């Protein structure tokens, strides 16, 4: 299994090409359907794959958290993905995928890992609304393999958020409002949890926003805004103060979206902030290489609000604050 993930650092070369690599895995045969579905996770978020070590359970943990393990001296929470996803199965979950994102390390119990698949983000499609509703937003993208199997990309950020305490209301209450009606933030993210946290942050800041669910959707909307600005004799920067984008999104990732914005003169003066759970320095450097103005890690609402405040007040027209 170590060979499966060898040279992960080299895979960062895919960034900016609208390509990704995903690790395929299964959760076992669903007793209710008799089917074994295939799921995927971005290789960028996988630190290692290993046989499940002895797990120590602890009281008052969420039902899907099996317990914790010690990895090289660090305590790591372990989530049973089948239980979390509502997959009823008797299949042992003997493999643990160790993931690292949003500055946190966690283990995911799965039945088996398959292979690493390289594909274009354009091949990752937004799932039908029925599937999104049934899975509670857990599946953010779907692609079809040559053998006809469908691979469902799992929103691991949702898993992290709902098995920890990163939605603490105190964080949002401490965010200072800007009360500037001239400000509008445009953002793109395929994760329902991430979008909810962005919205809560912007509403605490009292800043207007335009919300989109992936890079392709964002670019289409931005082009409409640019067309309207041109027709009305305005600059796009009069209508959009800042663009906030995720990295991993179906159909078009954040790197390509940023490239399009930064190479189009219509969007001059509009800063682009990358907001991602891919918290490694290599990903930040890749973001800067395509023109990103700044990088903010996810699950840090206070830091997001501080970054947005600094950027917005530095670029937006000054308006009289409301009382």
C-alpha cells in the first residue's frame, strides 16, 4: 500500500492543469442494496494507507467516530466512514486511510482501497440533486470509470466538520462587521459545509455575497457580471470586490478559475483569495503561481474574516458606515 502513494509530492505538478488524482476505495457491500459502491478522495489529502491499528475508544464521541490511534506519538481520531455515510454492512473495515487537510490529521476506516485514478476535473460532474439530497451533501462530484462503475467523490471536509467542533458559534460572534454596502464578495466552493461557513462569516461581517458551487459555475457567472459591467459603463471591480475560491471543485478547479480571472483584463483590480483545506506550502505556492493574491486555510473563520477585511478595505470604495 505504501507503493500506492509513493511520490505524492510529485503529484502537485498536476495543479494548474485542471487535473487531479483520486484514491478509490470501498466501504463494503451495503446490506440494504446488495451493492458495493466506489468512493474517491483526492490524493493530495492522503498521507498514508495502512492496516487498521488497534483503536482506543473514548466516551462521548460522535457515533461515527470509532476512537483514536497513536501514530508516531500523535493521537489521531478515527472515523468509520461506512457508519458516517449510513452504509449498513457487515464487511470488516480493515484498512485505514490517514488524511491530512485543514491543518488536521484523521483516519478513515474503509473496507479496501483500489487504485489511484488520474483524470481531468472536467470529468468530475456535479451529482444529481436527488443523490445530493439522499447523501446529505456528502458526495460533491461523480465520475464514470471505463468499466461503467460510478465513483463518488466524498466531501471529507463535511466529515471533519461534523465529527469535531469547528462550527463553534463563539467564533462567528467574535467577527467584527464592516457595514459597508459597497462591498460584495463572490465565492465558489463545492462543499455544502464550506459554503455554509463562508456564508456565516460574511453575514457576521455584514458583507453582501454571490455564491457558486464550482469553478465552471463561477466563471459563467463572472462572465455575466463582466458583460453587465461593460454594458452599463462600469468596471467589474465596482460590482465584485473580491473573489474567494476553493481549490478542489468538479468541472473546473480553483487554479484554472484563478488563471482565467487573472489573464482577463476585465477583472483588473479584483483580488483572488484561495480558500482551501489543502494546507501544505506546496499548494500555497501553486496558488501564487497562477496569480492568487492570498491563501486562507479552511475552518479558520476568524482568519478568513481578518483576511477579507484587510483586502476589502484596501480595495473597495469607502462608504459611510451604517449604525
